[in-house]
């Protein structure tokens, strides 16, 4: 009976963990579609009334206008003044919203919107036992210590900074972006990560 209960519980939980991200993805895409549609609808109506063009052409022009707006915003935040004001706004307003941190970190890691601050990936043993923890190297000093960041999961914006002796740090030849995806997915996809560790140990 216990085995049956355990089987049912793990099966339902496994199905839930598979289906939930898909549902959330659909909801996010649907929300973005509705948001985009509601914002370009006034532009489409205005173009039809003023330029007397078809709705399809007006919709294409409206989408192009939205894309140009995204481009102008990106151009603005690349300037010194624009970046300065955005960082203030982000620090004082946006970062106080917990979900913003998660969404931004996810988008940045998946699409590479910012330069990675991590110099490499490693498995570390901060407690000097056989437990290996995924870490990202942030600095390597000239002495016997390596500075690493150990992110929390599934929100890697939080975590801990450790200064660990080099003998307890195993560097892995693995892309930082892919390693971060394993953190975001609660460790899923770590098989290749561990195989890299084995190859390093053999070599």
C-alpha cells in the first residue's frame, strides 16, 4: 500500500511539474498577445481612418511601429543618461517587485541580454564532504582561494557568495548559460553536467 501511495504521489507530482510550466507558458504568451493586440488596436483604427488602407496592412504597420518603439527604448537605455535614469527607476521601483527579479533573470539567462559576470562553472565542496554544489566562479585571487556564487533555485537572483580553497573547487568545461538553465529547472538536465565532472576526474 505504501508503495502504491508513493507511486501515485510521485506520478501525479511528476505530471504536475511537466504540465504546469506548459500552462504558465501558454498563459504568458496569451497575455502578451492580448497586451500587444490591445495596444496596437488604436493604431490600426487610426491608420484605417486616416490613411484609408486595409486592416491587414494597418496591422503590419502597427507591429512595425511597436518594434521601432522597442528599438528606440533599447537605444535610449544604451546612452549614459538613459541608463542612469533606468537604473534608478529599476532599483527604486521594479526590483521591489519580487516577480520582476525572477522574470528578468530568466529572460537574461535564456536570451543573453547582458554580459555574463561569471568566469566559469564549477562544482564545489564548501563543507569538505562528498556533496557537490553547483557554483559560478566570480573571481580567482592569486592566493589559494576562489570566489564563487552559489545561486538559489529556481530564482537564481538570490544565493550565497563563498570564498573556497582551490582544492575544494572542480572547474567544469560547461557553458554558463546551460548551467544556469539547470538551476532554473530545479536541476533538470544535470546529467551532462555530471558527465563533465567525470571526464575532468579521469583526465
